[in-house]
C-alpha cells in the first residue's frame, strides 16, 4: 500500500494493480499472502496510517498471518477509529457490543457505532437504531431509532428496511399501518431478505387486493435519495 487511500478506493484499484504491484498490502491480502500483507502494513501502521491500522486489526481478528487475538485486533481498530476511520469505528463498536477483545460495554458500543453511522456506514446506522429501539447503551427513543433506520434503508440495508416494516406493522414509534409495513417488507425482500419474503406473504393475506396493490405501487415508486426520516 503506497498511501493512505480509502478502503473503497483500494478495492476499486485492486482489480487493475494487483498483477502489477504484487507487493501492495491489500493485493497481497486478497491473494492470501498474509505474510507480505503484514510486512507492508506493519510499518505504515506504526507510523500512524489509519488504513494500515484497520487492516492489521483484520489480520489479528481473523488470525491471518498472525496468531488470532481479538484483544490486539481491538487495539488496532481503536488506533484507526480514533483517527476517524469509519470501518474501524464500526468494528470497534461491534467489539464492545459483543465483548470480543474488549469488556462488554453497550455505552461504548453506541458511541463508536454512532460515529460510524454519522459517516454514513449503513450497517452502523441500523445497529445504532436498534440500540435506540430497545434502550441498550442509550436512552430508549423509538423516534431516533426510526431516523437511523431510514438513513440505513436509503442505502439499501435490508435489515433496516425490515425493521421499518416491523415498526409499521406493530405501531412502534409510528402509527400502525399495514400498507406501509408491506411496502417496507417488499423493499427488504428486494434486497434478498428471506424473512421479509415470508412477512410479505403473511401481511398480504390480511389486506385487501387494493391495499396490496397500493403497497406494491409505493414500493415501486420509492426513491431512496428523496426519502428522509420523519422530522429530519
């Protein structure tokens, strides 16, 4: 790795440079040459390169080229996350949420997940929304949960779309609305959620043909960039 590029940029470049620059850390990693990846990333990480620190965390988390150590992985994720690396912030948040490599701490989990969510990490947005929905590590706030789920759903996150479907189905934070529930379940199913597919069948049985058609139309017409959370 020649510079501190974003993970997305590195992945895009990977397809064209791996055959030419076999020494690149990410290329080596993708080729499962973990020793070379480690040799590339270690000096960069020691100099404070957030991208390299994140990938060292991955190596330690997976036991690739080094003995598996969730504790060391969390240490590298922390160094990277403190520099604003969104993927490291997400991984550190999950570590605190599960107690893997760090003490179980829902408050710390929420703090790191929120930082990643604010940077637009769709999965983090879903996760912090779920924490607000049940009051885990944060004060319970269903409206705030919905706001994060909308943001995540805009990016196509199926779990967030499913959560919105359930919220409308059960009237959690919003008025109960089976047509809206069906719409969100359809959108989740469109992203590959098998559970959502089952909910589509279940909800449809309790609606009229006109209501089902309305939900289908809403799902077809839904455009993520134009949608915003209530009050947002």
